């Protein structure tokens, strides 16, 4: 137990830092993935063709046992690759026409819809939100100063720290999502720093709904989906409205495990559902090849706010590739799906990937996207895979060690108690106090994960995010509680016997 306490304390930083998405080499898998692919020839650059993309994706699926994915690559307005691979949690084959949840990629769609209203003069981005949405109130007078632009740039001052939305009962519509903010304070003054927070986009979507007089889903269809020809794309209110109610997979101990998704409210922030084919049209617009949406509006969503050094724009983040080229990107996570969209302005490439594996335990979409960027820049594939595929076996071994130490501690409890029979009770309790550390570590996992992920969740959600870490912490806590309970029980029994044997 002493070794486990030391490991739980000293190794915590390293384990949680891994949760940010480090990758490792994967063991060879055996999954065969079917695919339906639409392409229009080569990409126009050596090393990146429909064939090379398909080869890379299939190899990744084979190595990692990825259940299903859609992958889209464009160069300008030319579709290099649009395909579906594998199967859904319901067992249906995934094709280029299969609707998949885009998760937080949805923010860039919402931002563009709001900017279209602004372009029509119906919204002033720098006006207070309450001018258009009087129902928006918070338990902080500074909230009156929040502007529409600050919602889209995530600089409103709202934060998971003061309103942990994923731990609360999910509302049913945008109006309910805005109403829930009525008791929430701000974490910072509006416009002073960037903090990624999904309710920013729920408020923006509700504002657009009220200003336009249309349900948000209809507004998105009218202003974004239909103009771009995205006939198979829609936005929904909750995960219950997603295909298959959001069911997908998590990774644990080198296997994929099917999981249902709990009810979350997703509209505005992460409720768009789309296909590989439709994503090609979206990416073409983002690369500058599309001419339906005014280019200035698209570029406005891609431009960082610069607030506090933020590189976040409106549903896009400005980054650099490993080769140093400018890159625009946004990732998305549900508990059972993950996604990534990438635009390389210099070369005109756009990449979108959605997989049906959950966040952290299966960051497959981001890894595949990074691999395709490597291909574009002429770097050979490095065999990357979700880091949990290499870390989970170690956590599994440590979990078994926890259980073994717990059983040994319970079995040896009588001997431990006999050796301390004449000691004062406070010394025995003090000796047992360190066993509270594994319990505190387990109960504090959501708070510790929040430090790394900047998202506040629950213990149940951690069973999706990283099951092996959860099991390791839970077995440590279980072993500690069992050992303490056994030792205390024997100590109490021993002292009662001693009192009973004292002569009258």
C-alpha cells in the first residue's frame, strides 16, 4: 500500500498530462474496414492522392481496431477523398453518406450563421447580447456587458469553473439552456480572457433564433447548409436526437467497448450532424474555394481574437503544422465520438475526420488528421495511435496490484492489530490516515482532470474518458478502504476482549 500511495502522488502529473492527447505506437490490430469512397483523382501534390489517403486510413484502422470513421480531404474545391469506413455502434456500414455527429466542429457552423445575420445588418457583433436576447441573465452584473462577438470568441467571461454544464441535468432546447445560466456567476470580466465554454454558443444560437424568428435548425438550413449544398446536414438539440442516440465506443485495455451516450444538450455548440460528402463542400468554403458565402465572413470566423494572446477565432483556432505552415483547426469530442477539421491556407488543403470512439481514450480523429498533414508535408507515417493503447496495460497491471495489496492487507489485519494492541487509539488512527490518499485521489479525479482538460465532469463521465485510469483509481480506493476497515474491526474486537478480561 505504501508503494501505491507513492505512485498515486508522484505519478499523477504524468498520467494526467497524458490525457491531453500524447500519442504512442500501437500494437497491430486485425480489423478489416469496408469503405465507400468518392474521389476526383489525385490531389495535385506528390505523395497525397486518393490512393495514399486511403492506404493511410486503412492501415490506421487495421492497426488500432478503430470501429468506424468518415474521412474527407479537399484541395480547394476539388474532392481528393470522401469515404466512410467500418460500422456504427448499431452495426450499419459507414459510407460517405452516413450521418455522423461533428461535436464541437459545430461551433464554426453556428458562428457563420450568426455572422450572416450580422452581414444583413440584423445583429451588431459588438452590441450587448441582452439587446437582442433580454432573457439572457446571469448572477453577475458584468454579464450585461457581454457582446455577441465575445460569445463567438469565447471571451465572455463564462467558464466551466463557475458553470459546469456537463455535470448538470440537460435542458431540452436552447431557451432552457440559456435559462440555466441565470444562477451562474462569471469567472472573468467580459473581453479580458478566453475560456472555452460550450454555453457561449448555446446563447449565440438562441440569440440567432430570436433575431431571425426561425427555429435554430431552420436558420442553419437556410443560411448555411442549403446555400452550401449540404443536403444531408442538420443540427439537433440533444444527444438523444443524434444518429443511434449518440452510441459509439470507448477504448480500454487495447479493446473497443460499445457505450450508449448519456443525455447532453448539444445544439449551437456541438449539435451538427453531417456526412463525408457534405463535409467536402464545407471544407471547400473554408479553404477559400467556395463562392456562395462572402469570403469576408468565412475569414472573420478564422481570425484569432488576440484577447490575452488567444489564437481562437470563432469556431477555429490558428496553429502551425510540424513543418511550420499556418494551420486552422478545431477538434470536437463527445463521450463516444471525436472529430477534427483542419485547413492549411498555404496549400489549400482541408481535412475533416469523425470517428466513433470517445474523447481521450480514443483521439483517433485528431491522430488521423495529423497523419494526413504529415503526408501533405512529405513526412512518413510514424504509426501513431491513441496513447491509451500503450498506457492502459500498465494501468491494468497496477489495478491488479492494488487488488492484490488490498487482499494481502485484509488477510494480515489480525497480525497488524496484535502488534499494536498496547498502543493508544490515536496512534493507530494516525497510522491509518495515509490510506485516505487513494480515496481522495479517486474522489478528486474529476477535479484533477478539469485542471488538465479545462472541462468539469463527473466520475461517471470519466469511465468514458479513460476507463483504465478510473479503474486504477477505484481499485486503489477500494483496497485502502478494505484494509482500513479490516484493521479497525480487529482493533475494536481486540480492545473489547481486553476490557472483558479485566478483573472486577
